[in-house]
C-alpha cells in the first residue's frame, strides 16, 4: 500500500497508526520527503516521533529541506514500526512525505532473519585474504 501525507503550517503533524490487536506485522517505509508548490526558502525540518524499547517518546530529525539548496531527500525506504508520527518541527512547508505500508501475517515473519542479509549469504562470500606486500 502506498502512503502519502503533507505537513504544513496549519497541519504540523501526521500520525500513522494500525490496529495493534490484529494478527499482522506492519512495516512503514519512508521513501521521499520533498517541498511542494508554495514552499518558502526557509529551513523545513521533518522529524519522526516514535517510542523506544522503554516505551518513551523519542523524536529524530530525518530531513532538513530548503528550497534553494535541498528541496528533496530520498530516504531509500527508511523502515519504521507503527505507530509513528511525522512532525514539521521547523518551517511552514508544505512538505510532502511518500512511502509504502507493508502488511504481513505474523506467522510469516521471522525475526531471526534479516531481509537484506542472512547466514546463507554469509557462507557464499569468499574469505578475506591478507594483502600481498
């Protein structure tokens, strides 16, 4: 599923929530953050607000956009665990956020294996040899 939202001076935050009681695992991936039509040449700071392992709220800036030098930032599918809030911490926007929402059955999810690298991949790599002098 695709996700899109816009942060402005009047709408400074957007919260993405899911039903935590369902039998699904949700992943939210942020792909692009960009200034849109009507943006001023000012710093627009977008931060992600979530919870850490101790259930304390934490805010992390993910983008600092300015029309004249960096109007767009690719986040290469920055993965987040819902619920998560996107907040315009500085500037007036408008800032558009785009990404995707992946839903998987909890039974299909293996937390022992990483999608990008597994032990099988490690066995296929050649050993590191010392440099020749």
